[in-house]
C-alpha cells in the first residue's frame, strides 16, 4: 500500500490507523510520517486560533 500524499510505501499497514475517510466518496491512505506532519500543522493552526500557554510552548510561538 502506498501513501496518497507522499507515495512512499506504508509499512505495517493498518486500516484503522492509515485509512483516512473524508466522506462516502473520498478516502486516503496516509503513512505515519504524513500523519505526524499533518498533526503538527494542525497543532500550529490551533495554537494561533486558541493561544493558550501550553500550545504556544509546544509550538514555540510568542
């Protein structure tokens, strides 16, 4: 199985962890590296929207 985003092979593919269901018609297989990158990106966006001390510290924003 290959990652939809980076096209690398997904080692130890597990549908519960790697299959991202967007809606009834759209799904994506995402590797663990891309999941981590997405979560980091999402966390940075949340730290801007909800500027708590913990989020700022985690993503080193002032």
